[in-house]
C-alpha cells in the first residue's frame, strides 16, 4: 500500500468514526427524548413503573401517599411490586404481605430496591421517582460500558452496540422499571473487570448482580476458565460460584426468617427441554396464519427468530476457552428450559431473561461481512422495542405553570370506560356518572377551566357537571359531539368534578358496555387565583 493510499484510508476511517460517534449520540438523545414523554408534572416519571388499578386498595400506605400514575383495567407489571419493596427494603412493613403477591419470591431481588431507597434518601416521594429512573441511569451507564467491546469506529460496531441498547429486553426493562437492565450492566462490569485481570472485583460485582437478579449468577461460568474435560479443574468454578452466591444465600436466609417457607412460583418458569421455545414458535405461527399483517405478530416472529439464531450460534459453535462464549452458552442452556410463562405475550419476557446471551452473542460473533447476516438476524429483537416507548395517553390534558401542576394530583373516579383514541382524538365513555378527583396541595385556591367536546351514545340527553355538589354546567348533548366549556374554583384539599346524567346508558351495536355519553379531548387549564397565593 502506498503512502497516499494509506493516507486516504486513514481519512476515510476518521470520517466514518466521526459519523458513528454522531450516530451514538443521536441514539442517546432519542432515548432520552422517549423517556421524557413519560413525564407528568403531577406524577413525575411514575408511568414507567406500570402500576395497574388491580392493586388499588392493596398498596402500601407509603406508595398510596405519593402521587403516581395508575393504568386502568390493568394488572400492572413486576415494577409495581419492586417499588413497594424499595419503600420498605428492610422488609419490616407488615403491609407488604398484603401488597405483594409472593413476597419471598419478589424480595430475593432486593439490590436495586436498596439502590432506589438510597438514591431517594429514604423519602417516599423521592424513592418512587428514583425507582422509576434507575433503569434510565443504568441504560446510560451500559451505553458507555459497551464501548469497551464496541468502540464507535465503524458501522459494524455500531450495529452491535445498537442491537444491545435498543433490544426488546433492555427497552422492556426501562419501560417497566424492572431488574433485567441493571443486572445486565453488572454482568458487563464483572466481565470487564475480569478482562482487566481483576478477578476479585469481578466476583464481587457478580455477587451484587445475584442480589439484583438470581439468574445473573449463571454468568459465573465466564469467571472460571476450567477445563471442561478435566473434572478436577471444576473445583475453581465451584469455589467461585459459592463465593459469588454467598450474599444472595445470606439474604435468602433473612427473607426466610422474616416470612418463612413459601411456594416458589419461579419454578413454573422451567419445563422440559425446548418445549417452551417450540410452544412459542407454534403460537407465533398460528397467530400469523390468522393475522399475517399484524405488526404485533410480525415483530414477535422477528424476536423469536432472533433468539433462536442466538441459541443456535452458541449450540453449533463450540468455544469453551472464551469467557464470553461460556456466558452466552450458559444462558443458551437456560433458554432450553424456559417454560411457557416466560415466552407468552408479545414479544414475551424471554427477551429480557436472556439479555446476557444477547450481549455475549454480539461480542463473540466474528467480524467480517461473512458473519453480517447472522449478526443482523440475531439483533432483530430491536423491531419489538418501538412499542416500549409509547407513553400512556389520557382523554384529558393539563395546562398551567409546572410548579402548580406538580402540586395538583388528578385521578379518575366513577364509571369511565376504557380509553379509546385515533391519532388526533382521545375519549372515554361514561356509564352515567363519572368524575375527576383533584387534590390541590398548593396551599391556596386554584382557578380551573375545562374545555372539550361531549356527545351521547344515541339519543339526546342532558348532562350536568358538578364541583362537589354545586352544579357548574348543564347542557343537552346529542350523538355528534359538541363543544363545552366551564370553570370553577378548587380550594385546597380534594374536589371532585363529576359529569352526571339521569337517563340510562345504552348498548350500541354489539358492544355490551353501558354507554351514556363520552368526553373527548378534554383540556384542563389551572392557575392560582389572583392575590390568593399558590
């Protein structure tokens, strides 16, 4: 190669590296923008925790006292239990037995609950927000740590980095405040320490990962370079595993002392070899046969294809001398025994359970164009990640000074039915009497103005609005929605604005829901009453 050719090649490589770094920064910015869409002045980032209304009446008092987003007609997700553990990480609150479905099973994953409690300085409102954002912080840290293996120098490294950071499993963990993303960060940190020759810190970090999620301890195979053909060398692996698992064992003893024995529901997650994966393939293909163009079914198929490709890569390419290969192969064995509960859903929890296998796949797939098709197929879980960044929407929007909105909590009451929407319109049907409960903690009265559209199910009917028991608006409404506007004063404390009609609801067409009227695109403007403070 001539000097001129080498210089041109160097210029091209530097140009490409700048573009890749710019792409990485852009991805981080897009991620943070997506997270910001979940923010509400009234409830902060708590819509990232996925607390369902099925928990109403069962939550610990500390969580009840903190304004938080509640998903209607929903069981929620595991983060709704972990946040309550974060509020009581010593497990000394008797309310936990009522609030958490299987507390010994949930409580074993205590590390990140303690981290959220520490970040929130033990203050319930801060702890809840810290729990909601902990995955976001870990995502940013993981994005930086992965540059060790995927430096931003070329497109292939960017593909591997992007495939991990925007995988379905990582994004699902962020979206629902789960333990999988933070646990993957600790596994990566342990392996990075091992590669730097710091075995002791590697074992310590992996021990912490086990307190975050017990299956993270499977990565201990990466820390022991035993000769699999010589059983005598397995003792080092056994010793390392015992040392890494010691903190979890001690914590489990404490949990047993607090709550006694219980049925371990986690055992339901394991079954006969490959029957769970085979069932997922059958279920996915059956759904595609019915709805071949469904985006949900297509993205689920892409996810199953990706996980299968990752599994086959480790099963067919034997490299036990490589630490990351051992980690990936160990989690590939875990895949073999995963049962239907882990695979069920769209795309399913398997994408987050097997995150270490996905990371190991991206690190160990050889470089070069020949391997690029496999790399692309193995990272297809990213096509399922987009839906994780769809923030919850309501049929109303709040407008006003952010400090005022932060001190005003709003929740639905009464007979609202499920949210319905088009790209430009959001609405809820009411069965006859429904309301919004406002909790004004500003210390002064607030002026409230409501504007939107309202329509009946079939016939003309009169709908009235009340602030408490004082009527503030009354109008005859018809099936085509018409505009309405009214206002009132919110004193400090709780006030319910309710919509009522005396006429019975209808069942429209084949819909079995009782529908009386619907409220569409409700806008609520709030501001302090002049001269009264805020």
